[in-house]
């Protein structure tokens, strides 16, 4: 569902963020993108989300080429992705329910279905008691779970989470990773960037993409993760 | 389409939020749009009144043929019959001195007291001739050349003046229309740009979630529409007040000016102002949206 061939990204200021990356992500795969700050993790996610476009190489997301100027196609592609942004990007002045529903309003989903999806995602993330609370009144952890609820309520085929463990203590970081990986199924791939490698080093059923200075190394572990590649 | 219907409540709520975020500027925009549209309404009103006035005067193209000093009332009756035979004449009446006095009393109303200062009836008998406007010129010539007719009074000069005023108002109307259009569009597009800036985080998030431009932009179009429509309603209320007060004042001050029916004029102006405000609101919003498309 994601295929990158020789993808490079150079920012207008001349910084080379990605250097000829080759990568393939299949449905149902769990992918951890790790590396120190400035290693290109967020740049890779930006390219996948079509927030930036490769300066060279080719990239296909959901089997569609990601190229500049294809707004309609990019929008279609983004509607099938559930992004969890590092800074959450929740809309202030709206409730948790309104934020979660906002991600579905332009999808082909009936209002009843929309409410059901939002309600069950909010409940699964343990925020049922905060459904009608304004997002300004949420704690850091609650806001993060609201952002995850917004991403998963859309029933995406790719969940992209950018540094979801940042600013969290060990236990909470593990909880969030567990929660995110629980949405992985045979059709849904989960891609998580993190610099906290100690939290995932014992994972034996995932793909690890290690980034360093725009270069990557890929390691696939576990039978289930290999099977999903077939 | 289905989604748009489902989301009506959401769009209205978003529009309310956009207005609320910049409350004071939006209130001033609403007031200034209302005042600008009020100026337009006044010009259209003046234009409408003068147009209707010209039409009414043209429909009533009428001359008064005054008898010379040697013509008695029997001869005048004969002249009436002769004039009836002239092409283009559709009504002829002999107005005697008493009727002429009575008419002036009616026109002057309370001011008719001034007539009591005269010892004798100061008005002359005359023949009132109504002519089809298209045939005014030749009919005038024929009536004027009849023996027994001293001089003729006709309203062509007044008509010409009113027509030139109407023409002037029409040109002023085009200018005001252009000024109103441009300034309203600038105000609305500026408000939309400001709204987009205030909501940039939300817009960015919606884009990343794959929302189409129409979904993101619709609440802003609604805001533009609500602002100008509100301005249109304000302008309509002001012009109705002005017309109602002005009509009473003008008809009291100048009772001899035939004013067109007020209801017809008011409803026409309201429809025009509301329609103009809707069109300008939508255009202004789209202009504002398009100017921020790539930012």
C-alpha cells in the first residue's frame, strides 16, 4: 500500500531530509520508524501524507502516485489515512465528539454511522466520560487519545502516528503504543515514528525502519509481520 | 450533496464560530455593508421615482390652450369640437373659470386661503387637451394655429428636465452600483481572508484529513452571505423608513407632484437590494477564498 523507490526530499533551504529511500509497506503491517531527532522520521511521514513531495524518486501511497498538483487524488488518499499528529491538531472550542466527527463529515458516511463510529472510538480509547468536554479541558494524555480516536473512527487503512510517545512516561508511552498497535488488522497498517527505541526493542512482530541522516535500514521481525507481506 | 445536507448544522455552526472569532470587525463590516447598500437603495429610489414620474407625465401628456381675449364661451365650445377632430387628441374639455379656481383650491389645500385675497376670480377659462405622447408635436402645432386660441401651456419643458434628472440619476446609479460592488466585495473578501487566517490551524487539519476545498470553504461563503444579507436587510429597513417619512414630507410640501405608489416602489427596491447583497456576498467570499487558496 506504500511503495517508495529512491525517494529523496530536499527542503527549499537546501537540507537533504531523505536520501534515495526504498520502502514497501503492505496491508496489515506494523511499522516502527525510529531514529534520533532530525533523522528524517517526520519528513518520511510528511512525504507519505503528501505534505511534502519527493524531489526525486517515485512514491505510491494506496497504490496511487503522490505527485504535486493532484489535489483531488491526494484528498482521496488522505481520507483513507488516520493521522495522529505530534501536536494532535485538535480543534479548539469544540468537544471531543465534534473533533472526532469532524474527521468523518466529508466521507461517505451517514450521520448515524458517523455518531456510532465516533462513540465507539471514543469509548475504546477510554474517553466516554469526556465525550462532550471541550478539548481545552483535556489533559495531555486525554488529548492524545482524542486525536487517536479521531484517526481510528474513520476506519482508515493506514494509521500514521508521529512521535506518540514523546513527553510521556514509560508506562503511559507503553500504553499508547499498545493502544495504537491494537488497531492493526489484516487490512490496516499501523506506522509509528518514535525515538524511544527502548520501548519497542522487545517487539518481535513488526517492521523496524531505522533512519539516520536521511538513510534507512529495514528489519522485519516475526511471522505474522512476514505473512502480511505475502 | 447528501453530505452537504447532513452537514447543514455543522456549516452554520462553523459560520457562527468564524464570525464570533472576529466579532467586532464582523459587526463593523455588517454595518458598513448596510450603509453602502443603503446609498445604493437611495440612488435606486431616486431613479425609480423620477422614471415613474416621467412615465406618468408622459402618459398624461396634456396641454392647456388658453383663449384669446375676443373668444367667448360659445366660440370656445366650437373650438372644443374642432380640436376633438385633430389626430392624436383623445380627450378635450372646456375648463371654465370656476372650475379652474376650484382646481387650484384643491391643489393648494390649506394654503388656498391665499386665493381669498383676490377680489375677482383670477383664473381664465381654458381648453384642456389630452394627446397621445407620440403625436404631441403635430397636435400642438394644429391646436396653436386655431383661430381663437391665444397661447398654449404644455409640460414638455418640465418633462425634459425630469428626463435629464433621470438620466443623471441613471449614470450616478451605474457609478454607485460599481462603487457598491467593489467596496462590498473588498470588505467581504477581507473579512473572509481574516477568517481564514484565524482558522488556519483548523483548515490545515481538515486538509490533512482529506477534506475537499468545497467542504472547507463553504462556511466562509456562508459568512460572506450572512454579512451582506444582514447589510441588505439593514439597508432595506433604513430605506423603508426613509421612504415612508419622505413620502409624507414631499406630498405635503409639493402636492402637485404626482408620486408613484409607495408599496410597489418599496417592494421593488427591497427585492433588488437583497438580491444584490446575496450576489455580492457570494462573489466576495469566493474572491476572498480564491486569494488565499495557495497560502
